[in-house]
């Protein structure tokens, strides 16, 4: 058991560097844990949570409650203390501009408003729950990868493909058809998850590294690659020379051809055989009823290669670009050509990071020029020396802007990368459930974007269910507008701050449209 929180002394939300608690013994029907020593630099009010590290090293967070707050008292007082912060008076109001004015306005009905992430669900289970999912207000369901993968029930096994010609793992081809029919019957789109960047791990990074100096070992490993992934693919269908993506290389110039973690069997993107096999897989899924796609690990694929798949499929698609860097995101939003002429939707990780700090710490925590703040976050993530940039002072002026990537970006408070991976990503891991609910409700209340929600978060939160109902009603109003009016919709956000600063007291989100003499 560890105590993990915001400050460096509490691991900076990384449970693997957080201080461990020592088990003291039972006390009635409870257990007593103690924190040896004193953490001098932990200030009162600092948010934290208790995390259980299992034997397999996977952290289990306190996700059924909001953050705890450091009291500065003895550890025994921490469990039942409310937050030391108490709002005084009404405070001041802050307007939050929802995205820069250069963002291209598009019809919100051209993309799904809310996507239910049936993460690692069997197709038969999605079929059974389709009516319930639609009734909650969702427009689409996102499935986990459908191709044959390495055996195992762990979620990450679905992301190590073995064979694209076969639907396998979460159900067979007929079960996928039944799932899609049930979803279509209640008006739900079905999105497939495409793992086209890489295939099964056949050797460790250390083995591949040693093989670069040992021709005999390299031959053994390349032969193993052909044996495990043949006869469809052979060694010639993968990227050579081998190059490991580690550290800064994950986002560096070699990220599109390098082998992830030095282990992911990196396919040769754009080659005729690879494109042919992948296109056949997409066509198989479409024939089963799949009506859209997510491209996994899109930032490790070249935009022109994704363009080929998207153009040929001629259905809705988006890319997982796992980065908070807007410049990298624009390589794909602008670089993947769509026949509609619109921007290619990608995952808005920066907005998620911004929302977390805004809600859990307060507006002052994000009162920076976005470019400078992103550079600082990346430096910290890469363990480079970095200091917070100079504050803009926009909070005192009563207005600041949110870093919305695009009007059709894929948005979330939590997704499977930030919840199930054991690496803290720009502070997005370990959200308090309360703050994550507020962030999800905020996203759902805006008029734009496609909001991706994990099934477990929807199940737990009445706030999210109510926000889904609101978004469904909002899109009903939008349907009644003329097409040209839909592009004039704007989201207005007003926040009430406490006089003493810190987390906001209230967040009000409203949508307006230019509709003649009066706005609606």
C-alpha cells in the first residue's frame, strides 16, 4: 500500500515512486497502516489517494471516492477529514473561451456526440446491452480489436495481432454480426479498433539489441518472426534496420518506423502486401456491420498511410495520437486527407490534462501560454530540467482559453491508456473519480467534439448519466436548426471561483446559436 499524490514527496501521482505504508495490524473490522517517518515537504491541502500495488505490480486506485487532502496532522486523522479548503463568499467569475477563434466550425451532427467504450467486452455482451447503451444517449459503441491476437484475457493481448484474416478473441465473425445488428437496430454506430502499426512481440528488446551485434542471433529472431506471423507475412514485411523506441524517441523523428519498446513487431507501413491484408480486414469488419474505425498507435504511422485506409473505407474514422503536443496532432488532423475536406479527428490528450489541473487544482494551475505550458509538461515527462513558465495573469482579468484541439476531436477525462497502463501520462493517471466525473460532464455539455467514455465510468456516475441525457437533448435541438446555423453554435463557460482560490466552486456550460434577433 502506498500514499500517492500531487507533490514530489508523494510520487507526483506515480505510485511506483510514492512512499509505502507499513501494515501495523488489525483494529476491530479494519486494518491499520502507518507511514514511517515524516514527509516534511508535503503541505496541508495537497491531494492524494491510497493505492494498492498487487503482486503483479498493477496499481489499484481509490477510484470510488474523490481525492483525499493532506491534513498536516497525524496519519490516523487522514481517513475521515474533509477537505481543509472551505469556500468563503461568492468569489469571482471567470469566463473560459472554449477553443481559439481560428478553429474551423463544423456541423456537430457530422460526427458522433458520445461514444461508449466497451473496452475488452465480448461481442455477445455488447449485443445484450445495445438497447441500454442507446437509451443512455450514446451515438456509437467502440469495440476492442477484433483480429486474432496472442492468447490471454488481459486487455493488452488484443493489441498484439497474430492474424488479420480471422475474427477471434472477443467473439467469432457471426457474433460480431449479431452485435452490429443489435446496435444498428437501436441507432448505434459500431467502431472497430485497428492495430495496423505492429504485430505480436516475438522477442524482447534485449534479444533484438544483442542481435544487432550477432548475425546468427538476428537470423534466428527474424526466422521466428516469419514462423509466428506466416504464411501471411514474412520478415521482409517488417521495418529494418531494427530501432528501439525508448525515452524521447517515442515522440522523435524515428517514431513512425521504430519498434515500440524495442519489441513491437513494426510492420512496413505502405507496402503493397501490408496494405492489402489490412484493407481486407477492414472490409471483413464492414461486412459484419462495423461502421467506423479507430486507428491504434496512429502517431507511429505515417499520415499518408492512414489516408489510404480512410479513403478506401469511406466511413467515420479517427486516430489515437498519444501526445499533448498540438504540433504532432496537426500532423494528423491536417495530414490525413479526408474526401469530405474536414480535419481528421484525433485524441485530445492536452485538453484532458488541462481539465484535470483546472478542476482539481484551480484555474491558476493552467494560467500559462499553451505552447510554453506544453513544452514544460513534455520536459517534465522526459525528465529534463524545466521550470513552470511565467503566468499570463488571465485569471485576474476574468477570462482564459481552453486548449481545444479541433471541433471534432475525440475527448475524454479518462481512457484506457490513462487508466490501465502503469505509466503516469502527463498526470492523467489516477484521476479522482469525483473530478473525472465533473470533467466528463463538462465535455458532454459542450456542443462539439466526440466524447469517449469508459463503460465502468458510466456505470458508476449518475452525473455522467445526466450529462449524457443533456447532450442527447442538445443534439435534438441542433437537428432542428438549418445546416448553416449549426456552424454558428458556440459553447460559453463561466466559472465561479472561491475568494481564496483553488478548485472552482461552480462551472456553468451553455450553448448558444445565432438565430436572428435573439440567440437561443
